C-alpha cells in the first residue's frame, strides 16, 4: 500500500531535521511506539503496538534511518513481526524551506501479512494516513514547545 | 423388485435428531480430559524459516506441548500423494509442519497443545519464528512468466503437469470453418465454507493400543488406513468416525490435512485426548480451495451454427502443492463438451504452482469451468450469426438414439468418457417451457419499455457421476425386526440415512423408519473410498440393493423351513414373512432373524452361516452421466449493478430418482452455492499473495435473501450401468450457474453490449463493465 503527502512544520529545515533524528522525539511521536533502543548508528530495536480494524497487535522489530543527506532527505525503514502477522514499511522524507517553516514531502509504502492483512487490509489506507497525521502533529507540537 | 419407497418423497430419517440439536458433530464429541490444539500458521506467502524459538510458549501456563517439524520424526516427511497421473511429473505435497520453507499464508508451522484453546492460542503468540521472505508467485500468469520465482526451489519450473487430450482433427476443422469465436475466460477462487469447519479429536488408549479418531472428513476409511500406516499401527487398532459432518463439498476429502496427522500424533505422544476445531478464519486459508483457471478457448462452426471443432488451452492453479493430482483440470477439460456433438476437440492444460492455498475438488470440481467456457462460446456464436441461442444449442445436441455416446476422451476415472443415457433435447425443451422462453422477447421488450433491464439465461451441462472403484454395504436384520445397514460412504447432509433405507426397505418389505443406516464409522464398515464425485447413491446405493437382496434370499431360506414351504414361495412385506397367498399365517421378520441364529442343534449347511446378514459390493464399470438445464430470469439495476433473480428453473435428469425431496434439496443447495460463485464469493489475494477475504465480512456467502426459490423438474432416463438405474445428483445444482447468470446478465444489458468472460462477477465488477460499455462508442 502506497501513501504520500505533504505537511508544513513551523520550524526551519535544520531544526526539523534535528528533531526527526532525535530518538527521544521519535519515541514520543511515532504512534504506538513503546520501546526504542539504539543498536547502532541510526539503527534501533523497536516495539510497536498498533490496532488496525479489529486487530490490535504488538510488533517487535527494527527501525533504521538510511540514505541520509542532511538536512533535507532520509529514508526510514520499519520492520516488525508479532502474533497478528508482520509489517514492513518504508518512508522517504524530503524537507524544503517554506517561508520561515519547512515543507515536508513524504512518501511511504507499507506491506502487511498474516492476520492484519486478512482482516485489516481494507482499513490500512485510512489507518496509515491517520498514523502519519499523528506523527506530524506531534512533531509540530514538539517544535512549537521547543522553539 | 417392489418399488414402494423408491421414488417416494420420504421425509428424512436423520432430521428429527438434527433438528432437535441431537446431531453429533466433531466439536460435540466429549472425551474426558481432552486437551486443545491450536496451529501457528505462516503469515508469509513464501519465506524461508530461519529459526523457531518456542521456549516461551513451552513454559506458558497451561501449555502441554509445542511441536515443530523437528519433533515429528518420520511424520515430518511430505504427506501422502493422492491420485498420481503419468503427466503429473512434480507431485508435491506439504509436510504436517513446514520444515524450512513456507509456501502459502496459513501453512502450519507449529502445533500447540494446551489445557484449553485460550492457552493454546496465547502460546502461539509466544512462538518467535524468524522468516526470510522469498519472492512470491501471486498469480497464475506470473507463475508461468519467464524468469518467475519458483514455488519449489528444487524445480526449475512452476508447471507440474502438461496434459493434452484430442478428438478428431482440430486444426483441419478450424482451417475450413467459415466462422470462429475466440475468447479468454477467467474463473477465480472460492471457498467451500461448510457450516461445520474441519475438526479432529483423537484419543489413544495405551493399554489396548487403540486409537480413536473423530474427524469431519468425507473419507474416514482412507484416513483410517493412512493413519495406521503413518503411525505404524494395525488398521484394526485405529477407528475413524466421521459423525454428522456438517457439509463437506469436496475439500473434506483431502488425505491428509496436517491437523489430521498432528492431532493423533499429539494424543499418542501426550497420552491425553486432543481436540482441534478449525475456526472460520483458518478455514479461509487452510482448507483447500478451488476454481482458479484461465481458459483461452475457441470454437469453429459452420454457417448454421453447427459445431465443427472446439479447443481450449488453459492454466490450472494448484496452489502451493498438488496432493490431489489432476482431477479438477481433467474434469474441467472433459466436462466442456457437454451435451453437444463436437467432432473435433482439443483440450490442453498446464497445472501450475502458486504461493496460495492448495486446490482440490470443490463441488463441481472443474465442471463449472468447462460449462462456463462452452456455454459462453455458444452464446457468442448465436450473437455473431444472429441465431437464437436456444436454436444454436438444439442444432448441436447429441440425440436420444445415439447412446451410449462415446465422446472420445478419457474421463477422471481413467475410463472412456462414454455417456450412458439421456434425452438432452427433452430436458432442454422442458426448461424452455418452464421459463416461458417462447414469450421471452415480448416480455423483455415490455420491461425495456418500462425502463427495466430484464434478462433470460439458459445453459446445459452433462455431469459425470457415480464413478468407481467400489463401495459396499452390510445389512443385518436384528431379532427386533429392525434392519441395520452399514456402509463406508459417510454423509455430509445428503440424506444417506433415508435414501439407503428406502432401497433396503423395498427389498426387505419393511418401512424406511425401521431401517437404521450407519455410515462413516470404520468400526462398523471398513471398506470404501469415500463420498465424492456424486457417487454415493449410485455406487453405495446399488451395494445396499445387492446386500438387501442377499438378505431377502436368506430370509426366504430360513422362513421356508419354519413355514414348511419352498423358499421361492416366501414373500416379505410390512415387516412380516409369509407364504405367497397366505398372509394370515405370517411370521414377524424379527422372528425369522431369531430363528436364523440358533442356540443349539445343527444349523443347515445351505444357510452358509448364522443370521439374516449379508455383505455385498458394487463396482461400476465406469461413471454414469447425469445432465440438466438451468434457466433463469434476472433483473439488473443498471445504476447499482445489483441483480434480482426473479425465477430460477432446473430441469434435471439423474436417472431413476430414489427420493425427489432429497434430490431437490441437493439442487437447491447447489444453486445457492453456484450463485455464490457466480456473483458473490471471491477469495481475493493481494500482489504478495496475502489473502484479503479471511472473514465472512469480506467473503460474501449468499444469504437466504439472495437465493431465489428454485423450481425443479425431473426427467428420468435410467442408467443402464447399474441395477437401480440411478445416477448422481450432488453437484448438479452448482455446475452451470455462473454460465446461466452471465448469459442472463448479458441479455438484460444487450443494448449496452457487455461481454462477460469471468466468474464470479460482483456488483462492483458488473458496474465497472457497465461504465466501460457506456464509455466505449
């Protein structure tokens, strides 16, 4: 399932970049993320709890940030498995200055398998958009409070 | 023989118990101390298993055992191969638990046994399986594309069989034909969805060294024989019971599903009875499915619409494994000719592995595909030549004086495809009469004038039924006068307790209510192959008749000495035995049974043993061929693309009808399932072969509101192949439904000129076709 969109954040590109590379901010803003432990540079062990349709599941896996071109481009890879199946996602972020803020262009691709695919797939698009929305909303608050 | 009950609308012996909730389904089996099993299934369509860590699950509360492939020993080998075929060069079967690779979503990876199902399911969540995903083969066409990933990495192809049959000279026929029609037809996947899903209970008695298994299967005897072999037990120490199976429809005749091995294995290992009941979500991924085929088909006709030749080249999706062999595509290829004279015919298929659930016969088992292709081709011929579609069919029917009619092919039972009897034009004429075909154009025109899109469809089929190799029956009269019939063919709702009782009742002069039929218990009858291919009434029914006749002869022999008469003067009627013409001096049948089992003194040698009891077998030389015609009237809502089926008519010829009530019930149920496959039910998969319809919220079964009343009429042309003259009826209802609905919908939307070449349709898909047709000039 592919998703894409844009969001404007109220901070300069450099600040946004710093925030999305801050494990603490990621932990706080990634919906359902309950654990994030650094295992190497830009690599983390992660535990996510997400409900899709009637299927609420906990997924253990990894979060990796790659293809970094500071301060404008990176790719986030997320992989997790759990009792409700598996999920695999990647998101590409591009940051551009827009006035005093930052325009974030994002594109993601998510694949799920097992129970969440069988039962939750048709809700996936809506849930995915909602989660991305929550992520940026939280970042916006972080940037607002930190400024 | 007397035919008092044969042919009568006898209400069913089994219904009082079933309707009062006294049926015994596998989940109703109560065994003291039973533990519960749950299966951990693959979430990947194709992946390598890197490692399995079951430590946390093994120590979880209530867990008795967690089994993975490593625990199975020799039971971990690939499961038995059923029905080999010379062209099936890669006969792959799955293992009870995956060893190093999973090949479809739902493939069993671990089996957990716990005190209850809750604990077992929770423990499944605690098993950590590390998978390395492999490239997925999600569609038939992708499977045969150059450079496709392979489902089985020890093969260099996904094609496991390439099969061809021919009659006549197809190329010549096409070369000289003045007219041809060519099209691609796609039939998609469906699930059988019986009300009772699969389930297994096993109990091992270590002192008697005896294994009891209750299994919701269509083939208890082959399961018993196979389990004995796999577990190293004598067959006489394994009892398999298929109790009141709540619907089978084909997929329950697999041997073996992994759970059928895992549950007995665990029960023996743990020394505790174990139960596993499939839930609906499991059913939609782990029980065999059917119907996915893509046909490239072509027909050649002369200027009058007479068939010169037909050819179809198709792909058959076997799913990840092919345990059941090539039955489905062979049946599709050999059902296609139907009731028509086709002098030149070429059928050719490739059976193909994909990363989806395994395919094996599901009610119809290839017949709906063959009929869909043939009937759609004829509809197009009629449209192209400007002929009436009924007239095109009439011009091509095999005539009543041409039987036995040799189609020139080999059928699924490896015997010649030779139609034994039938009257195709009469069946067709009756269906047209019932649906009011003669007045149809006027009715349709009136409806169109009112802005309503009404369509009429009519489609024909010939159904191979009643194939061998054999079935048997043992009949015993008890001193009470009750008659007991034991046979190997289990029942999944077909009414065996009644049809077989009627047959025995007529011969022995008793009421069907006094006949108790036992099926599906290997302890009561241990020879037989199972309930499939619409064969129970034909094969087991005739065995019952033969056994009853033998018991009648024995009754005459024993009664002759009691009544001081000759055996041939003795008659049986109304539960009594008497000398012809002297009914007043009659003995109750039970008394003769008592006399046939003396406690003292010499027993006459000619009795050949005690009791009124006999065992007989029936082995037909080949299948018997039923036929029929379905006709319907539909209304299409052009805006929503919803269908209303206002009439549905079935005219059916299954030879002599044992019980019209039961045959009509079979047809009603079949039509309901057929409508599902025509318009509602579709197992959708995404591009990674993830199943998307794993609940009945997404897999749409037609409900009572969607199924119209079905009007049934019978034509009887007895089969010359068996003493009762019967043929099978189990699949008749389902076979031509997609074809007749497609034709009716096209007819309703003729002003738009849409072409339906796929089944199932759906409101969405039909609306898409309507929108496309409106857009195109």
